[in-house]
């Protein structure tokens, strides 16, 4: 994934999540609810945003990699 110089707000991340929710594993819903109930660093918000960006268009191996990274973040916040 390319680096983006734009900082994303928690609201940006939430909107991106909601647009991709149907394509994500079902067990991530609760993890994201917990994620959005807390404050996070700008770096973490940007990372989660970019993991969600165009998630629905990625290949199966890319989705698997993104899922692994999302689980790592979501389970450790």
C-alpha cells in the first residue's frame, strides 16, 4: 500500500468502515465498535483507514493480509 500524506479523522475511518462493512469478516464488527469507542493516534487512524480503503476490490490474498493486520490492530487497542 502506498503512503498517503493525508491525515484521516476518526469520523473518516468510521465512514470508510461503514462503506466496507459488508465485505469484512463478521467477527470484526464488535472489534470495530470497541475501536470507535476509544481515541487513537493519528498514525493508527491512518493505518486502519488505508487497510479499509478499497477493501472490496482487493484480491483474496490481499484481503487475507489486510484482515491479519486489522485483527492485530483491533485486538490490541
